[in-house]
C-alpha cells in the first residue's frame, strides 16, 4: 500500500542533510510538493501540508529529525478526521451497515471483503442482497458468500429492496447475527432515482453506519462523489476500492480532510483477504518508510495457528522442516493478501513492495512448479527430503512435467531455505534477520540479492 506516496516522502526526507540549513529544507519541501501533486493529491491539500511542515520545522529548528516530526504531526492532522476508525460494533447486535456506492465502484466485492474480515474476527455475519437493479448482483453475492462461507439473505419473491431489508433484519435478529451488511443498488451516475431508493432503504434498515465505496481509479472524482453522497444520504465512512490499480494513490491522502468523513478501509486487490483497515498512525508509519509491525502481527494472527506455529518452530530448530510444512506455510501466506502489501508492512522493506506489486501466490509459476513437484512425491518423500536420490528425482520430474535440472534446483533452494530458517531460529536469529532485512531494504528499489 502507498508505494508511490512512500517513495515521495522518503525522497523528500533524504533532501534534509544538514542541521539548520534552510536551503536543504526548501529543496525537501519542493521535492515533496512536486511528488504529491504528481501522485494526484489535491492541490489545496498539498499547499496546506507544505505550509504546515515548513512552519513547524522552522519553529523546532531546521534539521532532519525536526522535519520528520513536523511531517508526522501534519499528516496526523490531515488524516485524523473525526469519526470512527476501522469497524465499530454497535452496543447491541446486530451491527447494521448500509453499503452504498456507484455501479462499478466495487461495492459488492467490498461487501464480501468486509464480511470476510469480520468472519476472521470470529463474528457471525449476514449479507443482504438488496441490489435488485443490477441483474448479476445477487449471483455475484452468491458466489462470494459461498467462497468465504458467510450466509446470504435473498428474497426472490419481491423486487422491492425495502421489503428484502425488513425481512432480512427480522431473520438476523431471530438467528442472533453479530453483523448485517446490506448491499444496495448503485447507478452509473448520481441521480434522483438512486437517492430516493437509498433513502427508503436507509429508513427501513435504520443502520448503525453507512459506508460509501469509492473507486480509487476515478481519482479526485471519488472525493466529489463521496461528498455528494454525504450531503444527500449521510455517510459515516469511506471504503476506497481498487487501490492496488491506482498508480498515483494520492486520493487516499486528501479524501478524509476534503469530505470530512474518515477513510475506514482500503481495498488492495481482487482477493477477499485484500482489505486493510485505515488507521492514521499506522498509515503514517508506512508512508514514512517505517513499516507497520502491528498490522502485520494482526494479519499473521488471523491465519496462523499459535499451536502449529510452535510445533513448526521446534521442527525448524531440529532441521526437520519438510515439503508438507512448506506447502502449508504457502497456503497461510495466501490468506494474508498480496505479497507487496505484506512487504510494505516490514520496516526497511518498503522498496521491495513495488518490485513485488504483481507477485501473486496463485499465479506465480515458480510456486506452481513447486506444488506440482511436491504433488508428484510420495508421502514419505514429502516428510523426509533426504530420501530424494537420483532415481526418485527422475520419477518426480516425469510426474510433474519438469526437467531433472529444475527439480534439483528447487530441492536445493528448499534445503537452503531450511538452513536459513534454522539459523534465524537461534538466540541471535532476530538480530541476523533484522540485519538481512536492512540490507535488502537498502538495495535500490528492487530485490537486491534475493535469489530469483
């Protein structure tokens, strides 16, 4: 997340070299202004941010530390718009959320992502299919809810969304759901018919909060449409969708202050796991290249079983890490979202997130080859890689459609990875890992010495 914006901030930070040097400050502010405008941050937002950083830096005494502190304070003021952060549960369940947005904004997919996020927090979620305008909307929700194993409420007997919502809420109360997400109809543009229908659904649902899903790819239009929905319907938060496809990304920085509604979540990819909570302090850390360890810990906690993790650590220390363990870890990593998003959370690894933007666990040819190779092994071979002699490797190569050379290379990489993991699991392992991360993060904009 925020690859382009992070690059803008870190480049500006590098311009401050000398204590009490106004020329260096002017140069840094000029670099920051140019980069932010290029990243599609609203020009009024940029002007205010630059003026505030300049004023606060001079007040503290010009220097790199003072510049960083002023930048952090100003970003916090910009992003800390009043209102709830992330997802807030009502005092009495179910928490009812009305999902709104224009057609094509990613509203229905975002509803599924939000349901998946809540399910991972052990909440019982019901999605209500109240978009009866778009023919494919209900079918899309059927597929999404089947994928994430969340219940869908639909009523084929009526074409009135108000009736659907009323009966869905009765059902949710009787079945004791924690959260009800209502997917409403969108239009290609804001019109009276859309607003009248939304007003009627809002009245029937009496939601705890209304989320507006804004398409990041529309740039500043996303800000304008969010402002219009706030004025006509009233919204409590914005979810920015398709952010991974927005090469500029500046809309996220100014949206909250311009609309005066907090940005609650950001959609970072096509998978159901690709939804991140927008928490200003964490976002500021990532923008300034400091990572987001708390966010990474939360992602990890959602997909990794603590008991299994301890067992795995013991196996690694004993050098017993096998192919079954490797495949299981890959499946867990897939649930954490995109690789570029994960790397952006690790301090010093922000440069790598851009290089890994298009890396996908499902579509990586290398990982597909590894899976094919492991599938061609016997259960004993997966448990004990040392059994793999030349004849076994030849059989495996034929079974997975690879050459013996390719099989040898992947087995060698696997064994090297196991040795490295064992090394890092020792007493000084964390220091060694941090040192390695620092070296990789410092390599200019790419994978550095990582094996390809």
